[in-house]
């Protein structure tokens, strides 16, 4: 259930305050969900998941996430769940199991629900051949009714995709793509084992536009080895010449003790915190000067993009795939390690592919762990969503959901912490609500963390990414 919004959305400006950024906690959740995935537990399994799924009436639209774990080569910076192989026959076996999992899922709902959103992630979804991609789509169409206005996206590695393959993706039904770039500098590319030319990237983006894709997003990473403001500015100039509809600018977290591929990166070549802030500050300034709208966290979009329009209208959403324009709906997730949301539950599939296969061989859904939200979780989830997607919070929207207490009593500890953030000029706090300031917008995760009960009261071993 989404919360009605009474505030009028305003244009988003950013004030980059380096001293303030340095004074706040450096890491925290990205809040693609609340509670966050590190709170999932194995006491929630397939039985609880099926009970939640069976509550879906078949009339409401759904979302679908498909995880493709395979990659041809390894990018040293990557922390995703992936399998490095050049053997495409391994994907044939995997698709057998995807089909079986989707059929098991569909036994729990009526008819063929409308599909509002579809996202193929990885790994490298375009590791699959054209025939294999068509096969997955055939399976999806057996169980869902695709909507003309639906958002159907796929993550693209331009090094592995031909113009003909892009047109096939369009014919299958994809209408949005996310293109991985990270950095165009040859020295940086060599250091992270991702050699990718500007020409092959341009060819894919131009093919997408010719094939009728509604939106093209690109991913960049700052903080990679050998990066500085000059090299990143050169990459930005090349990227902006491609005129993407959206950009995501992610911070690289160098954690070789957690992610083994990162051990191949020369730690001494990774820029320090001051250089990374220089890069980020210059990147933000460049994107704003070139006309892009700051959507939130690390995302930017053209003013006429659906995300920017939704932000201005106060109807932006956020889910496991990031920012979205669609209303919150149940998310079915298939494939190894994938995470879904059904009703007031979250669930994650087995992370190990053999365990994933074993569950399906026993005709059971491969749920590894999950979480059942309580009323307090749902209340805080909606508040965090409001902050992340509107940079504002109206207390009146939540007054009737605080039980016998009023909002100020229910969140007394949180409001005390917000007073400190207000004194630091991250936000304006009144008796009626919160308005995040130009300084606070880039630090919205730090503000949202105030309302995270689990972060306040329960320890976690999770390593969160840097908030800026």
C-alpha cells in the first residue's frame, strides 16, 4: 500500500557540502527495501512464501525479476552473484530450471496476471543467445499478460551485443535498457579487466533508439583504480555525447577481503576519499549543468524522462530494481539469489546454483530465506520511501497509523535525531513534517537511516555501501 502524498513536488537542486558529507556516517543501506536484506532469516521459507503468494487475486498487476548469473569474463570490481563461463550450454540447463520455477510459482495464482514491470539482471543477461532469450520470453508469456504500457528492461553489456540482437530484444518486448559503461579511460578499463570501446557502446545505444526503446540508461562507477577528475570528466563528455535518458553514478567500494575478484586490483591505484569526493562533486556539477535532473542518491535523468516527471508529480517509487514510475506491486523473482516482494513479505532464492537446482528437482520453490513485515516495519518502510522518493515527509499522512500515540510520541527518538540533522542544515523540521534541503538531498540515505528501527536496535554483520 502506498501512502497518499499531500506535498507539492518542487524542482530538485543540490548543494555539495564536503565538510558536512565528511562529518556523517560513511556507509548505510540503499533502501531498495525496508527492512533491508541483511534482516532476512531462514525461519521464512517456501511455505510462508506460498501462503503470501496465494493471497494475490490474479487481477492486480505484478512485476517480475529474472536473474541470469552468467558472464563471459570477470570484471574485477564486481560484487554480484555470478558464474564465469564461456559455455552457453550451461545456460540451457539453467533455463530449464527457470521455466520450472516460474511454473511452480504460477500454481499459486489465478489466470495470467498483468505484468507491469519486467527486469533481466545479472550477471550478464545478454550472455544468453538470441534463441535462449526468446525461450525465456516464451515462458514469461505463458504465465503473464504483457501490458502495452509496461516497463520491460534488461541490463546490457555492449561488448557482447550486436545491432540485430538489440532489434530482437525490442521484438521480444523489451522497451528499456541499462548499458554498463563504468569508465571509458583505457588505463582504468585495463585495471578492472573491462575493455570496452566508445564505438561499440554507441552502436548499441543507437540500435536501441532505432528499435524503439523508450529509455536508455547508462551506469558509471567512480572510485575505480587510476581515476581522477580529469579522466572521469573525459568519460563524462563521451557519455553525454551519447545523450542517455538516465545515468546512474555508483560509488566503488574496494572490499577485497569480501569480494575475491577485487584482489586483482592494485589497492594503491584506488583513489583516496578526497579524490573520490572531487570526482563526485565534478560529476554532479557537470550533469546538472548539462540539464539532467537529480532523481535521488546516485541517479540522474533528463527533464522529460518518466522518472523526472514522476519525481515532480510526487509519484516516484523505489523497489529492488531501484527507482520506478509504477505503483508498488508484488514482485515475483526467479533465478538463483533473486529477491522478491509479495504482499508484506520479502524472500530470496538459494544463492548457490546447485542448491537452487536441488530444490527445483524436488518440486519445491528454492526459497533460502525471507522476512514477514510487521505493522511497524510497514509504517517505517512507507516513511523511508517517502523520503527517498519525494525528499519530504508529511506527518499527517501517517497520524492514523501510529496507534494510540501521535506521530511525535511514536517517533520521539527519531525526531530528536532529526533535530541534529536540521541544525546541520540537511533538512527543515516543523510540526507538520520534513523538507529535505539542497544539502541533504545527496545525503538522503543518512536521513532515511534515522527511521530504521533495525539499524538502531539490532546488530548486523552486513557491510553497507558508502552513502556518498
